[in-house]
C-alpha cells in the first residue's frame, strides 16, 4: 500500500522539480504577432535569427576605420560613447553597434557560445558590407565575444580592445590562490551566484528567478558595487540618457590587442586581467588610476581607448 503512494509522491516531486528547473518559454519575439514592434534596422543571420544594429560616425563608404562595439550586461546597441565629433572626423571613424542575442530587438539564442557570438559579429560585418577587416571593442561582459573573435575570426580583425573585460574565476590557467582572492573581493551575493553558475549550471535559471535571496548586487540596486568614479559617471549618464537605452606578436597598432582596466573597479578585480596580460605578452595592458568599471563613459578615457586602437 505504501509503495504506490511513495512512487506517486516521488513522481510528483520529480515533476515539480522539473517544472521549477525548466527554463521559461521565450517571450514573444520583436516583430512576431503580439510581440513588441521592430523600431531598429535588423539583419537576418544564416540560422534565421534577427540582429538589430545601429550605425554612427562617418558613412562607412568614407571611413578609414570601422569599429564594431559590443555592449555589456544590461545594455544595448544604443549606448552612447562620449567620442567628440572632432575625433570622429579626424580619424574618419564608422561605428557599428548591435543588440547581442536576447537583448533589445535581437532574437534570443539559448544555445549561444563564444563561437556563435563571434560568428554573429562576422555575419553582421558581411551583411552590412563594412569590409574584410574591422576593429572590435567589447565592454565588460561584451568582451567575451571579443575573445571569441580573436580565436575564431582573427583574420577579420584589424585590432581589438577589451574594456574592463569580465573574467572567469575558474579558468584553468589562473593560479588557484589568485582566483580565490579575486572572488572574495566581490559582494557575497555575486560570489554565491557565480559558484552556482559554475558548479550547478542547471540550477541557474531557478536561482535567478527566485526573489527570496539576492542574486547579483547590480540587479538588486546595491550601489556599493560602484566606485566613486563610477557613481560620478552614472550621475552624468542619468542626466543625459542614451536614446533607446531603456530597451534593454605585434610591433605596431595594426592588429593590436588591448585590455583596459580601472584600478578602482569593484566589479572586475584587476589582478586577473593583469595576470592574463602578463601571460599573453601580445596584449597591451592599460591600467587606469582613479577609474572604475565605467571608465569608457568618461570622454578622456574613451578617446584614449580609441586612439590607442587606431593610431600607430
């Protein structure tokens, strides 16, 4: 008598667990019946997904330098980099930014990888005919697709900059003590979430969906994650928000690769990016004193990043 009851309970619990762990169905796609409208230009990739993009700077036909900007977490193609018109015209720069999969008006890609994001960049460049060579700048979490570009499409790159690039605390190349100390510097909720993502990836959707415990400090509105320089930049950005942002071995600079890191960054520990640049001497490492995670949104730093990438 008890055996059938136990089996029924077990099956019921397994069903509840499956429902809890199963990712939610995707929301309606932009442009689909009943979905949000499409307000930006988009291209269609070879797998049928759509990618929304934005162009800025000089016309691509007149440009000497073409830069693809890859945004970070919680951002979009509509981020405005504080680049002066004088610099744009002096160097004849064309900017192309795009919504990464699942952001803004781009279709999601649940099976995306570092390689697929690099392929998205290459297809976008080809669809818009910006030429055989281009530069890439990846910001924060948008830097990992730049690593993908360096690995999978290096022949297409004229140069690359990784600005405050996000790191993986379990990269095999990192000394265990360095990873451990860097992780400890983060807020407790961030440490917990990163450990769940690494050790129990099948639990991540459930963890990020629950409301009882904080998951990431940046999502819970904890401003302590930002350094004083970051808070000043956030204040400036709030006064002039970007349009549409609410959607949510080389001896010269030809082909050069750069990492930019703020010394005051409380989101990405500088020790790891410094270690990476020491192990990869072809990366030019720039550590900026008195700058935090948002350093690219300060004009003097943003223009320094662009000049270092483009000017020999």
